C-alpha cells in the first residue's frame, strides 16, 4: 500500500517520540512491502518559532491531503502568555476540528512486566484493558460564549452538546464495545449538569440499537474513583471532552506511566494519531522520554487509520516483547534499574520486530 503520512513533531519531547514512531513505521513498511511517504510539517510552538502562526495554512493543507497524521505534542511555557487563540494548544484544537476528528480512542492496558510500575497493587491492576472514547470536538473546549471579562472580574466557558454530537460518539463507542467485551460505561455528571442529562438520554436511546452491549452509566467522580479501585472492571468508557481528557491521564498513571498511552482521533477526514501525553518540557532535549505512546499511536495509525490490522498488531507485539524482555525507560524503570534513553529503547523495539518478522518468514 502507498500512504502519505503527515508528521507533526511539535514541541518539547514531541520530535523525540515522533522520530521513534517513524522509525518503527519505516521498519513495518520494509517488512510488509508498503510505501509510506513521510511529510514533516510545523505545528505549535515549533511553528511560532519559525515565524508562523501556531497552525500554519501549509500544515492544514498537508493534513487535508494526508492518508493519516502522526502528531507528537504541542505546548511550551514560552508561549503560555499568548492569547488563547494563538497558543500552541489552539493549533491542536484547530487541527482536530479541521480534520473533523470527533472520536478520540485512548486505550490503556496492564502490560506484562509492568504490574508493579504504577501506584496500584499488581492484583488490582491485573487484567486491565480499557478504552476511553473521548468526544473531541465539542463541550467546554469549543463552547461559546467564552472569555475573561475586560475588567477581569469574571470569566466564562460553555459546555454545550447537540443531540447529533452525542449520538455520533455513542455509535463509535457501542461499535467498539461490540468488537471487544461488549460492556460500555457512559460517564457523565447527570446529577448536576443539564448537558449530562441530555447525554445520558441520547446514549440510552442509541443503546437500544445495540442490545448486545451492556450499557451502564456512572457519574464522573465515581468513575474516577473506580478507575483506581477496580480498573479491570472497565471495557469501553464513553464520555464528553473534558471528562475524557482527565480520565485518560488517570488511566495512564494507573497502568504505569502516561508515556505508555497512544490515541487515535477519527472522524470525517484523515485520522490523527498522537500519544496522550503532552510535550513534557521537563524532559525535552534529554533523550529520556518514553516513546511507547507514540510508537503505539503509529500502531493505531496502521490499524485504525490505514486498515492495516496485521501491521498494527505487529508493532504492539514488538512493544510487548520489548517490555517483557526487561527494557525500560526512566518513567517505567524500577528503583535502581538501568533506564534506556528514547533512542536505545526504540532500537530494542526495532530488534523485537525483526525477530518476529524472521519468525513469520
Ligand atoms: P505532560 O503530559 O507533558 O507531562 C505530564 C507528566 O508526565 C510530566 O511529569 C512528564 O514528565 C510526564 N510524561 C509525559 N510524557 C512522558 C513520556 N513520553 N515519557 C515519560 N514521562 C512523560 O503534561 P503537562 O506537563 O501538564 O503539559 C506540558 C505541556 O504539554 C503543556 O504546554 C500542555 O499544554 C501540553 N500538552 C499537550 C498535549 C498534546 O499535544 N496532545 C497533551 C497534554 C499536554
Ligand atoms: C490532550 C491534551 C490537549 C487536550 C491540550 C493540549 C489541548 O491535553 O490531547 O489530552 O486537552 O485535548
Ligand atoms: Mn490531556
């Protein structure tokens, strides 16, 4: 297959982890006989430093002509003073809207070998394998009115959802649940928020079309608690934008590190694939960031973006093998254990891929 993959390294550790993911994707192309063209573009602080807006028109055009987009991360303290619409983060929101990516899939799982890495007891974490389906184009992130009053005496953001916006993300979540363990938890705050009352109503209605999926509803505060008390009880979680942002970071920590989590943002245009973590300015430039979230985003790009399921699965298998072999970056190393840098860890993943391709051959 031929595919144009537009790469947006962005800020902080973004370039370090995307280059790891691109190396793994190149290996897949070689092994499976695909022709991937990688096109580098600017976004976020990297674009601003190059004298361009955070989301350059060229980047949007490349995204619209792409078969898939691989993004690192955006945001840096140097740009925190900018007005909201010129910040690096606004570029990401504009890109998501530009490609119509309303469904953000954020899988989190317990990895063999990392049972004791996170804050939970291994017996609590064991068996955890969930996906947060986060609505990505509405809610507080985009709702109007928004802003700080001129005299700075008040500020407002608006959480708004239309029936259609809720219905389309519900369909994604039910369909995904059908391909997994057929359990869907819809997370809201329907005891307080009107938006959540409509959310619950619409998700319940859509659920009648999926009688084989067991739907339950949970308030977001209780769901956050359950995610640490019994993470393995979840299969698919569907929730609005802000709740999904928060719960997915929590899921990362529960499984051992935010650096482990990939995501796929799907909708009307090219899929956008990015690790769940941010630009981690505290790690940037040191070559120590965990590339797994980005590498697994590459796996989702193949599976969910280009329909190359076996290829995506081969990357997951390489990561599994690498973790099981004891290789660790600093964030997932046990106290006193040697930690590999981003490049050395990525090379272990590449070696694992060669091993399994030799086995296949
Ligand atoms: P962050 O996700 O960058 O970092 C949170 C914590 O996780 C830090 O301790 C960091 O060191 C650690 N971490 C994150 N990724 C890691 C990795 N791959 N390996 C090892 N450790 C990792 O969140 P933050 O510090 O709140 O935000 C930093 C900047 O990133 C901000 O400008 C924020 O707006 C931006 N951000 C961007 C995205 C994105 O582009 N999708 C996501 C979240 C935050
Ligand atoms: C994420 C990030 C973004 C979000 C920010 C950087 C706009 O936190 O992808 O989770 O809140 O969606
Ligand atoms: Mn986030």
